C-alpha cells in the first residue's frame, strides 16, 4: 500500500501544479458576478435560479476536471518514459494504476471542496439562504456530485489504458452524457413490449454497461427547499455503493488491460 499512497500523493501534486486552482478562482468570481445580476427576479425566482445555476456550474466544471485529470495519466507517463523508472522499482502495475486513480480523485475532491466553499460563501454574503439547515442541504449536493465524478474518473482511467487522450476525452464525455441524459430512455426501451427484440437487446446492453449518472443529480431538494427526500441517508448510501461497485469493475478491467499491454 505504500507504493499506492506514494503514487497518489505525486498525482495530487501534479494536478495542483496544472494551475487548476485558477479555475476555482474564476468560478468564484463568476458566482459573485452572477448574484447581483439576479436582483431583477422575484425573491423566490432569484433564489431558485441562483442555486440551480451555481450547483450546475460546480457539476459541469467538476466533470471537465475529472476527465482532464485522468485522460492523460497513463499516456503521459508512457510518453515521458517515467513509467519505466516507476515500474523498475518494487511497484506493480495495478499499484500504479490504483495510485494514479486515487491521486486524481483526491485532487478532484480538493477542487470540489474549494468550489463548494466559494458557493457557500456567495450564499452567505448575498443572504440567499435562510438558516443553517438550508446551507447544510445545499452543501450535501456536491458530495453526491463528488461520488458521480469519482465514477466518471474511473471510466476515463479505464479508457486511458488502451486509447489516446483525445479519443478518451470524447469516449468518457459520451458515456457521461448517455448515462446522464439517456439512461431513462434506454431503460424504457429495455422494458417496453412494443420494441423489436434486436433494439430491445441493444437497449438492455447499454443500460447495463453505462453507469446511471443521472441518479446522482439530487439537487432538486436543495434548489426547491419545499421538496424533501424520503430516506435521504439510505439514498446516499445506495448511491455510494452503486458507484463503488462500478468503480471497482472499471479499475479491475483497466488493470487487466494494463497488465497485458506493452509499454
């Protein structure tokens, strides 16, 4: 485990040196600039729009960061030939891959935490929240986003073991879009009795293989305080277990490919 932890720490350092913290600063400035512009709306509309917009910015920025952090990990190490130095030491390939993934997820978590703090700061100084309970409800949403992006990072790590970074970027982005926008569509097709068997079979395969990223979009309750989530704790636990299962499968698949690849 020492090798995994060492590789993870190095990966976090490399991510921070990519000036991604500048992105956080720009997002913070964007959020602060948006808030006064919403004054023309009614108080309730302003609150709903600001919360939906800020959470949406955090989610989409996190998705881009998750993919960018991971698509270059393996190819860059091979291109720079640093992987030969690492693997010449008592480091197994699976340790290298897992360490890289954990480092990327740790860096992602740090960036998302900073973005969340900026968002909460904006809400506090603009007084767009009514008490600590609403603030806590909003703060929970980025946690679900973090689990979602950890799953997306695992998808990108898996693809990074056998495709180029550019191809990986579009593949991972495509998987994310399908799992976010079309999961319910493919689920409906797979359960429909009026769909041809061939099309139904394709829908079943896609529904099973592509992670359901849509299930991690839990922001409605925070955007509209009147809405509540029944069994919230169980729901978050189920989401974490669902993501962990997919992440484990993707990492195992990536390890198998990477172990049999010539570098």
